[in-house]
DNA sequence: GTCTATAGCCGGATAGAC
DNA sequence: GTCTATCCGGCTATAGAC
């Protein structure tokens, strides 16, 4: 990690912020709320982070990095293989970062405008393209968009079944939505 | 309508609020923003409405009423017919109230807690149940959830194709997601 | 490294003139 | 019916003591 010091408080703050942001949204969560959850003062938060935005940015860094990795991997695939790989990679990505995705979803339109998230829109567009098997057909692009929206909704709800089964159901159902034939 | 006076300003305010709420979210939109868009003062808004919440409530009343209607209709159907009817009814509902759905989506968790939206959660649950053909199977409930999430995402994005074709694609793709056999 | 105190801003809402 | 002026509150963020 870039910061050598592992104070522990930093992680506590990040964890509390993640929970609160996911529950009540970024705009809906105040520094006071986070401080209360952690058990410290607002000023203490602002010692550890440069501001509310910095907390969010650090929180979302890992999933964004994972998205970039997926993006790069998909770029190297042919039009046939890319669709299935996109489905599996996307489901995996969203499931691994459920909590962060919930945060992102809450204030999405406003968040995407921030400089820290430059490039996310482009990667999303390419992911959509991959899910549509790079077809320009409007129907294909719409079903791809449906998949893009359907996966997070499921992952944001707590479910009674295990992660492995959930992942499997999501992948198969998304493949059906896309009318994706078995390889 | 309950108010006899058709001042015109009221509608202007509702329209501007709808656009802004959809673009930047409910919490992300201030009365000043709305006033600026309409070309009047904050106080003028608060003459016409009892507060920011009242604007939102009035804005969302028609789609909520439509949801209640759909809910009642589905309640009278058998387990076989209900699934297809739910898909078609839901797609139709979301498409008819695109803008309002966008608003709802933005601050959903917080909004659902409000007293004005009592019963919405229950209706959503019943709609989910109908989309799952009232099956208790976890996989069926998950695909139903996927449909619930996929339709709004598409309707929120502007598309180049016409509404009729969009509706048709959405219905067919959702049916595929649910593995719904043709009637 | 964490606190208290406070500055400064912006939000929603009210009072009262016109 | 719409405005101006103002209040009160919560928010982020800073300054400085400990």
C-alpha cells in the first residue's frame, strides 16, 4: 500500500464509511455519522483523510482497479469469446465488491462526473459493448444494458443462498437474457 | 384534481423538479436549483408546495397509483398467468413513467422509508413474487429480482429506437431471463 | 494523533412587503 | 401570487490546544 503506517483507525473509518454510504448514500451520510460509528470526532476523520471525497475515492479504488483489469482482459479477446468472458467477469466483479457497488449505485450520476472517476464511463461503455458481443444491433445493446443493471440489484439484496450458487445463477440467467449460446 | 386553480406555475415547478431530480437526484437538487430553472424564487416554490418533500410526493403520485392498479390486477390472476402479466405490466409501468422511475431510483432506500410511500415495499414484494410465478425457489426469486432491476436501467437511458420496439424487446428479454415459456 | 471550538457555507423554511 | 429579507439548522472544513 502507498501509506506505510497501518494505524488501524484508517481501516475502521473506511469500514464504517462503507457501511454507512451503502445504507444511506454518500450525500446522505455526514462526517458526524461516520465519526459516531467509529467512535471518534469529525476532526479525527479529517486528520486521516483530506475530506469526505477522499474517503469515497479510497473506498472505491479497489473495485475501479478491478474494473480496469477486466477492461484490459476483454480488450484482448475476439468477438465470440468476449461475450461470455464479459458476463463472468462482470458477475465476479460485482459480487466481489458488493458493498462498494451499492455505494456507487446510490449517487451514480453525480459520482461519475468526478475527476477521480475519469475513464469509468468509457470502461462501462466497452463492457456494454462486450456484453453485446460488439454487435451494433440495438436489441443486443439493450439486453446488454439489462444485464448491466440486473446483476448489481441482486448483489445488493442480502440472500439466503451461498455465494457460489448465487454466482452460478446470475451467470446463467444473464446468459439467457443475452440469448448467449453455450460455448 | 383536488386543487381547482390551474395556475400553470405549479405544473412548471413539477416539470422542472422532475427534470432536476432525475438528473441530479432528490438530495442532490436544492430548492434554489428548481427556482432557478423555473425562473422564480425559493419562496414562490414554497407558496405552491408545502415543502420539498411535498413536491416529490406529488410528482410520484401517478406512478404509485399505477403500481397499485397493477398490484390489484395481478392479485386476481392464477399462478400460471401471473408471470407473463407481471412482466408486461411492469415493463409498461416503467416505460410510462420513465422520468419518475429515474427519480425513485436515485434515492430509493431513503425514499421508501417515508410515510407517503407506505405500502410500496409490500407491492414491490408482491410484484417480485408474481415475476417468480409465486415460486419459493431461490433461483426463481433471483431471476425475478434481475428483471426488476434490468427494466428501469434501460428506460433511464435515452435510446435511438422507438418506444414500441423497446417495449417489445424488454418484454421478450425479460421473459428469457425468467425462462418463461410462451403461452 | 486526537480533541474542542469555531468559522463559513448552503440548505430548507418563515415573515412580511408589494 | 410573488417577491425580499432573514432565520435556523446541519454540513464540511480549519485552527489550535493537549
